[in-house]
């Protein structure tokens, strides 16, 4: 997700699959064997110029696109990617790379919402994702925060994003980062879709308390027509109809 050229990785998902209530716009499923899995990608400026028509023709149905990081960085390719993905029929969502040691969660949620991460009920816009992973910069793996401090920061971000957009943000993380840096916090999974990162043939153990995954980033070295070089590949834990339901909050 973050995709600094260091070892930053990304995206969140553990599982929630859409249901009929807004608080849980998700449907519990056990895993890929229990439901259709829909292919997707996540991208940032490091993928360069993308031919989104070719991406869609290759079977990719959704994409999370880097919008912002911290309090002042906006991905220079975001605007083009976000519009062109939509026009090609790709269900798109923005994501924000969290920097919990440089400002409050509320400040970063507002920055995301004001710079492309807002939401609209148009059948192709997902709620934005909060990218939480090991700190690639100075300040420690957990950004120098205690587990209580990290929980408070994340809740501040999530509450502010919901206030701004009316949607529960997706959370991208790894099981190890989440359990270590939040102290195995379970509360967000009641409402927030999990995007879990595990580069393997199986999704493995989920973050503490997560009953299932919604999105799974299963490799960082995938390939897709229309994109030069490697790209992160993902699954949605359901079919396109359910993904559109999540997009529309229905």
C-alpha cells in the first residue's frame, strides 16, 4: 500500500462481506472456499501510467488507489487513476497511508476526505481504506505509540471519516502489526471491513477478533495487462454483486 521504496506494504482486509445493514455492510463468509472471490489490485504512483481499459478487460473488477499519506502528501497519479478506473468500469476506492506519529487521526481522516477519499453512492466507489502497517520511517515499528495510544489514534481516524462520509472505512493491516501495535484490539471489526495482507496461498490467522476477511492482499508481485511491472493482487470475499452492495452501502 504505502509503497515507499523501503519495505512498506499494505492494504487491509479482513473480513466483512456486505449485508443489508449499514453498521455491517458485510456478509460473514468463512473464506474463499465458501464464497466467490472477485479479483482486484491496489496501486500508487509506482505503477506509473495505467491503461485501465486493459486492466478491466483482464478481469480486474476493483482497485484501491493511493490518495494520501500523513497530513500533506497526495499521490500525484491519484486523480488520473481514480477517474480512469471508474470510467473503465473498475470499482474503485481511495486509501490513506497512516502516519500516527505526526498528527491526530482526525487531521489525517479529514485530509483524506478532502483530497479524494470521500464517498458517493454511484455503484463504483468503495469506502476509503486506512492503511496501517509497520512504520517505514524513523520512530519505531508502531510509530512510538503505546497500544492504548494507537487504539485512540485509529478510533479518532475512523470516527472522523465516518462523520465526514457516512461510511465505515476499510482497515488494511497485517495480523502481526495489528496484534502487536493495537494490543489485539477487537472493537473495529464489528463495523469496519478488514483488508488483510498476507502474501501466501492461504489467508492464515486473522487479526484478533476479526471473524472473517473482506479483502485479502495475497501477493505484492502480481502482473496485470495494462500495468508495467509488479502490482499488488487482491481478492474480495464475494461476487461483484456483493461488492457493489458494499460500494452503495446497501
